[in-house]
């Protein structure tokens, strides 16, 4: 590329240059920031650029590209949206973006977006206003409209251009889920026109720009969807049904997306855009969007945190003890996300085989979906080896232990690892219930011992609790370097780590247990199982508590429960159901027997069915008496109260960590922003009132904790 003219000397996010062959180059490079975002302050710059282009008569085509090494545009600046104080203000931002993109679209020459790295939200909307899109085949390249995850809809033309480009059904799927497409998939769907290696991206885009501007290919789609009311209504009805099953009416953005796309197809692009901007403005002001934006800000801030002041130690290889479900998952994220070679040790060959088979299954799935190719599958599998001895452990920097929950066994593991590895090797235990200092008690170097609590299935669940211990009777607590290394490892594995205190249940299980116990109490009061699960699903949890108990395993619940009761007191007393269930062989899904039917022969229906025999076992006659919302509130209040206690006791370091931990670890309804934001929304006074009412109805376990009472008296909130 020869650039011989630069029209703009001052640092500008949008700058033009020209090649001798008649190609204009529009570079997007937000000064001083590593990520390009669209900000209202750039509107004048874009207008200037467009005005300049209109004065040039000899331009044959234009390439729009990013000046950043690894991103195109990550969308509108979410901080800017967060600062809006009225719906009108946000609507105006959207309208301005729409106007500028419309001008880009009507330029008389071929405008090609050259995309490498994230191209999201407003970034993709800008690319959609270009006439063609060429993408790099790099793994970093992702195209998507993730606004729905922020409680918004695409506000710069995305709801109008995308359905016309790729058809209504595919566009609805992309916009309603916010999914981000890799380049190849984007091409398959018609969002991108070409996928090329990064090294020739600009060259190919330049060639494209010199070709004739393509005609918009939406005439058939317009007919099929705009003109054919019946076809349209079928697609929308299906999408609405599917969406409602997922959102249960808790996410206004989903309904607005359906409404605006439909409106645009019925009334044309111009009116569609007006409606899009209007609804965008309204959504920015909703509490749901504010809560979802807060999750974005929290997770972005957490990406920078290191867990301690020390530098993390270098990791070159990781050992995993135990080839079960957890060990399999941990080895998977370590090898495939973090990119470290993994050596697994199990007492049995079967354990190793299981872990390898588990990894193969996950990689094969990726291969079938063409996310990786066969060679990549093989090379990633070669990163994971295993055996029944400690062979291959001499040079591991971190050992993650995922063996059976038994203190003696864990002690043995600590001793073995200290013997077989180097003095600097970190011993990270994936215990969910045993105190870390007790495990560290067997260590000669307890400063190297830390808790690293993953959630199942490891490859899917985004949270990890990092648990330093404060010291054993004879030894030191977890060192700052060990904490930093554990945090760094978790991040490399693609997880969001929170550092929590070494107290029973840590944070996530500690707030989950009283919630689950309460659901069990509701069950014992005779409420039907589906009614309880539905109540919490309607409230916004991803699975109901009884289903969750079946998934996690009744035996696991039965094991953790007495530990929490002994350490934390009577409010953790579980209703007496575990023994009855376990004596009947009902461990949940893994035993093929639980609260629901898992045997295909028993259950003919596609939908999950309750195993009614469980009522007899528990001497219950199910009858729906309580309203769903009352059940949901009853269970959730137990969780809220415990979360406040955790903050008070320093189990978590901040309300933010508590919110992210609950959302990522349990699936606490994201649109509520987490337990602390939800308590702020209700107000501490109201939370205390509700808890007190529940004390009268259901017992002392609902007694509001001191912190909440103090906050209610002083009218304080968690986020200030
Ligand atoms: C009108 C329109 O329709 C409305 C919109 O476009 S709404 C916005 C839609 N876009 C999004 O939701 C994408 C949000 N961003 C992301 O998901 C991720 O940042 C990403 C996938 C792009 C990159 O992730 P990753 O590489 O881990 O980098 P990450 O640490 O998150 O971000 C790097 C920096 O960019 C910032 N950033 C990224 N996207 C941003 C956005 N849309 N707004 C503001 N800042 C953003 C981050 O805050 C961070 O800033 P910092 O370093 O100063 O703290």
C-alpha cells in the first residue's frame, strides 16, 4: 500500500489516506486505547471524513480497517452508554450512528471492511454498512452483535441490515443470543464475504475494493420475509417461543429485538431504524441493562487483577491428580486454553483412560464443528499424557489435585507431591469442602499449598475460587507468589478467579447450601418438584434447585452439609432427606435415579419427568399451595443473607466479587446483577423486613445478619 496523502494531521480515531491506484483507506485507531470503540466524540471526525470523500472524484473503492494490531472495533463504548441519563440521550447516540453508517453505505464506490480481531456490536454494524466484508482467519477474529448480553439491542442499524443480509432466522439467532462467530462461520452464514490469512487481509480487501460495488442481495429475502406475512409470522412465533422459554420474560431486550426486527420488515428500513433507535434508548435506561453492564465492567476490571502483590511464578508444565470428571476438565482447559503440557496421575489405568477419552470427546466435538482441524486435535491430545505413577511429575510447576474428598487421601497427595516434585512446585487442591489449612497441615512447604476450586463441568463453568490459607499449626500460610501463580493459571485457563477466604464452603457453596436446603424444606412442605424448579427458573436461575441437586449429586450434598453445619451453625441444618434418598440409591442423574426420571424406558416424554415414587419415599402428597414467587423469594433470601455474612466475615473481598461469584458459579440471575446489586435494588431495609417476616413464618434460620441490620439502620447500600 502506498499512502501519499494524509488529510488529517491531528490525532484522530478516523483518518484517511489514499493509494495511487484510486483506493481510499479509512483507518480506525482510537488514540491512547488498545481497543477501538465507537464514541460520540468521533461523530464529527466521521462526518469530516465522509465530507472529504464526497469531494474526491477519482476514488475507485475504499478499505475500512483498524490501526490496532489485534482488534477491529469492540462496539460502542459501553462507558458512554452507561453515562446516559435519559432515554432520549441514548436514542440520539443511536440515531447519530445510524445516520453516519447510512452515509457510508451510500458512498458511490465499493467500500470493503477488512476485519481482524473482535468486530462486535457497533463495530459489526459499521462493517454491515460497508458493501463487503473480508475477514482474517485468525482465532481472534469474531463477528457478533452481543448487545443482548448487555440488555440492549443493536442500535446502529444491526436489526435492519443483518436480517436483510442473511435472512430473518439466522439474524434472529445471532441477535437474540449475542453469539460471536468465527470467520469461517461468518462466511458460511453470509455475514462475511471472504476469509483469508491475516498477512494478506489488506491486499485482498484492496483488490475487492477495486471491483464493482455488489448489489444488495436482499430482494428475495425482502419478498420472503417482508412480503410474505405468513412465513414471517411463523419464524417470529418460533423465535418468540424459544426466547421466552429461555428468558421467562426477565430480559426486555429480547422482546424488543423481536419487535423491532418485525417492525422493520413490515414498515421498511427507514421506520425500522427509527424504532430501533427509540427502543435502544429505552433499553439503555432499564435496570436490567444497568445490571448486565455492571457485569461487563466487573469482569473487565477482574481481568487485570493478580490476586496479590507478588509476581506469578513461570509455569511450563502442570500435573493433575485424579482422572475423574474434574481432573478430565481441568486437564482440558490447562492444555487447550492455557497451552501447558499436562501429566495426569490416577491410581488406575481406567482413570487415565477416562480422562483422555473425556478430552478426546471435547476436542472431537470442536473438530466436527470445524473450530479446530484434525492436526490441531492431535497436537492438543499430545499435550495430555498420564500414568499410574508419578513419572513425568519431576518438572511440573503446579499440581492440581482432584482426587476423592477425603482428608487422609489429600494428605497423602501433599506428601507424595512434595517428594516427587521440585521444592517450588505449587500444590493446588480442588477440594469443595475441606479447609485448605487442614490439607496444608501435611505439607513441609505449606506456603506452596492453595485451594483452586473449579465448578463442574470445568470446561464450561467460568468461575474458579482461589483460596489461600492463613497457616497451619506449624507452618506458614499460602505465599503471595503462590496466590499470584494460581490466579494467573486460572486466567490462562480462561476462567474468572475470585480470591476467597479459607472458611467452610468458601463462598459459592456457602451461599448455595442454605438456598438448596430451603428448596428441600419447601419440598418437604408438600410443594410439587416441578413447581419448585419452575419458581426458581421464572425468577431467573438457569436450573431449578431440585434439578441442580440431581445434577450435583445427592451424595455430594450429603457430604458437604454436615461440614457446614459443624463449622457455621444451625442455620445450615439440612432437612432430613439425604439419608432416605441415599438409602434408596438415589444419588441423582449419575446413579440414573433421583428426583427426576433418567432411564429412557421409564420416561417416554421428551420433557424431563418427575419420578413420582420419590414422593412416597418421602411420605409426601404433592400439592401446589404456595405461589411461585413466594417460593423463589424464600430460597433466594437465604442466599442473600449468607452472601452479606460472607462479605462481613471477609470471605469475599468485595460485593463485586460476591456478585460475579454468584453469577458465574451458580447462575444467579444476571439481569439482577448478583446478590449484592439485587439487595441494593431492594434496599437493605426491605431485605431485613422480608427476612424478619420469614423468621415468623419459617424459623430462626432467616434471622437477618448483623451487617444487613446495621446497613438497614444506617440506610447504606453495598455499592454506595
Ligand atoms: C449501538 C451499538 O449497537 C451498541 C453497542 O455496540 S454495545 C457494545 C457491544 N460490544 C460488546 O459488548 C463487546 C464488549 N467487549 C468484549 O466483549 C471484550 O472486551 C472483547 C471480546 C472485545 C475483548 O476481550 P479481551 O481481549 O479480553 O479484552 P478486554 O480486557 O475485555 O478489553 C480490553 C479493553 O477494551 C475495553 N473495551 C472492550 N470493549 C469495550 C466496549 N464496547 N466499550 C468500552 N470499553 C471496551 C475494556 O474495557 C478494556 O479496557 P481497559 O483495558 O482500559 O480496562
